[in-house]
C-alpha cells in the first residue's frame, strides 16, 4: 500500500451552533463555512498538548495514522 503524505485534513458537514442572539448581534446569520481545511500542524500541536497534559511529560515526536471511511 502506498503511503499518503497529507499536509492538511478536510473537515466537512460542519454544523455551527448559532442561536437567535448571534443573529441579533450581527443583524443576520453569520456566513460560516461548511468545509474547512485544517493544517496538520494544528492537529499535531493539539496531540502533543494532550499527551503532555495527560501524562505530565513533554513529547519529542509521534506518528499519526489517519483512518479514512467512506459514507
């Protein structure tokens, strides 16, 4: 199986939590995206922080495996 090198993850079908107060504040419904590309460094920073916070040791490195599922 070939290795896939990805520099981002695409997040789709985003459901934003918008309520009446948000609409009243802006005078209309905010124009928010349905799809966002997230850079891998955001993911790796979050994982590093999680591991450090959970185990009280800093992390030098790790490997990320992405599991892709079809709908």
